[in-house]
C-alpha cells in the first residue's frame, strides 16, 4: 500500500494562469515524478480564450482534460466531470477553489470517492458581495469533503469558523521547484529590449494587476525614490488584470512612466526573475504567494508586506524584509535600504534559497499531499 501508484484528479476552474494554477502544475509535476497517475481537470468558461493553463500543463508533459462551461454552474459540465470519473475511476479527487469544489462534490455523489480541497485565500469578502456569496457556498460545500487543507496558518484560522471550528485542517505550504539558470547574456539582452541602462537596478513584481495586490503603493514608493538613490532604478511589472489602465495612468501622474515596464503575462517568469536585483510584493492580502516562493528560489532578495503566509515564508524577516501593508513610506525605505546595500541583498538571497529548500520545495509539498491521499484511500477502503 505504501508504495502503490495513486490515481488522482486535480480539478481547478480556470480564469487565467495565476498562483493557484501554478500550485496545481507544481503538485501534478511532483506527483508524476513520484510515479503517480495524475490528470489535471480544467473547468474552462467557453467565453475565455486564455489557453495558458493548458499550455503550461502540456509544456510540463502533464495529462489534462478540459471541461467546457457555458455558465457559472453548468449542469452539462458537471455531467462531463461525472462521466470522466466513471470512465477513469480516480482514487482521489483534489479540487482547488469554490467552483471546482462544488463541481467535484456534485459530480462525485454517485461514486463516493475521497474528496480533498486545498483552501487558498478567498477574495475580499468585506467589500465584494459576490465574493462573499461564493465563499459561503464554498464553506457549505466543504462540509461534505473528507479533507480540507490550508496553504498557510492564517488561511487555516480563517477556515476554522462556524461548523469548521473543531475540524482538523492541516497546513501544507505551497512548494516550488528551482528552475535552471537563464542562458548567459540574457540580462544584457533584456536591458537592450526594454531600453534599461546597464547601471540601473532592476526591481520586479509578479502579480495580477488587481486591487488586493497593492501595486498603487509600490508605484508611489518607487516614485518617492526617484533621484534619491545612488543608482537609477527600473521597475518590471509582470502580470495582467483589471487595474492595468489605472496603474499606467498613475505612472504618468507620478512621472515614472519611463522607468516602469508593464510586461503583461509572461511564460518566461523564471528567466525574468533571475535578472532582477530586487523582488517586491506589495500585496494587501495573500495566502501563500507562489511568485514570492519563485523569487526566493531564483535567489532574488525580497521586500514584501506582512500579510497571509508571507511572514512565515520569509522566516519572520530573516529571509527577506517585511513591511506593513498599504504603507508606501515603509516600502520605499526597505527598497532604498537594499538598493544601497549589495551585501545585504546577497545575504537575503542566500537565506531565501535556503528557506525554500528547507520548507517550501515542491518535493516537501508533494510528499505531504501524497500522505494525505494515502490516508484518505485507506480510510475509505480503497487500494
């Protein structure tokens, strides 16, 4: 039993290739490397042209199946998932996010297979009533699951409310693989492509351009450093989202448009991370951001806001600088400190890589989930 091959369906509703999708890819890759039979089930809205999730799965050599969905809770999609379960008979269904949770539970009712869900942070339920409704639906649905996992201690505490108060909710931190270094000469090529002077310090951020990611505070902090640092700086923003236009307008207002580069969604994030001198994550709320872990794994010194699982990932400030959320002044001070101190940047980079190897590697994450799967199969009398 301990060394038997497991057959797992990983289910996620696709709205773009972001942090949760990266977790699914990393976990599927880690499990496949350990000899397990893994299929990624992608619930995809018919109106969504984005194929990035499928492209990344294919690039990693991972098996996937797309379940088209014409509306938020499409009965035909649930039937397609149910038919897949009946034909393929996975031993465990592992869902990520409220929509995947609901579809997994309904589609699985005829089979009674073990259900496990990973709780990534819910959206802002205080100001967004639709998000609050979806979070409520998810919480009710999760009562029917065999196991709930949280990506950080803060998320676990947020899960342990109401009927979940006495539930045993393990924490399994997200994990990343260390990518091979970018080809030699890439840094000069990148600077040439973007018109960044060779003397400039490259600061970067990888995050969706949405309000909860706090880009406006980063831009204000960056603008306040203009002309005050001994080295000129360039800011790379990787990601797309609803705030793109507003953030570009803010850059013009702050007179930093010539120093800020909106690169949109990129498939070469590891290569771009390797060229950054400093990674900054100004989020107002988080679970355990994959972009942060990827930056640490790439050996980039980090400045990040103390939200969600970030302080734990940065070892309470020993593997990166922590600042309060929504505080451009504190963000600017931390950025200036590292811009002027190469030795500290290098020390934090080493600490960050060590932190990933010790607690946030893909192998560690994979082993912990594998243990949960085996326990669920054993409890339900599977083989």
